[in-house]
């Protein structure tokens, strides 16, 4: 859906996670790795320094894919957003002063003028994301990373 509407990027660890235990997933939940890779303009691999920088922030609760996404993202100096329906990842953004970086899939689709054929699951909706952000605003340290 979003391919072509946005210059999508990911990290290698997230590609790997989509293929883990693939043989145990029903066919409708399996992701073709070649098609997935072709949908991104870039697949990043964070450096050890970037991973260490992420680890210094409040993020030990992230799974490896989210750790790699954030390690890469926080090292960028251009405009970027993170779209990921993971509670811990959104909490990481808020408590580290990046509450404006997460975007819901619903918002990205709306901005791109795309109407999904099926209703989105709740964790892809903007209301879900805003609830997570508000919930963790009170956990965020004062003067967190921007």
C-alpha cells in the first residue's frame, strides 16, 4: 500500500524477524523476503556505535528489531518518522523526547490518499498511537532527548 507513496526504509534485523519460524506460520501470514526487500528504498544495518548509543537511552525493553530501528533512526540528521505498532517502541520514543516521531499506519495511508480495503487492526490506528503517547508522556524524563 505505502510502497511508492513514501520512501520506505527498514533495518536488516526487521527483515530477519519476518522470516523467523516462517515454516510455522499459515500461508496468509508468510512474507516473501524478495518482495519485502524490493519494497524498501534502503535496508539499513546499524553500526555497533549506533547500537551502543541506543542502549544508553531508556530502551532495554525493546526487542532486537525495534532496537535496530531506533539505533539507526536516532543517528539520522534528516526528517524521519517511525511507523510501528509496537507498544514498547512507541514508549521508547516518548520517554526519550521523540514523541513526534511515531506515525500511525492510518495517518500515513490518509496522507498518501490511500483507503485500505479492509478495516485496520486497532494498533495501526491513530487513536491507539495517541493513547500510547499520552500514557507515557508522564513517564518521560524532563528535558529528554529531542
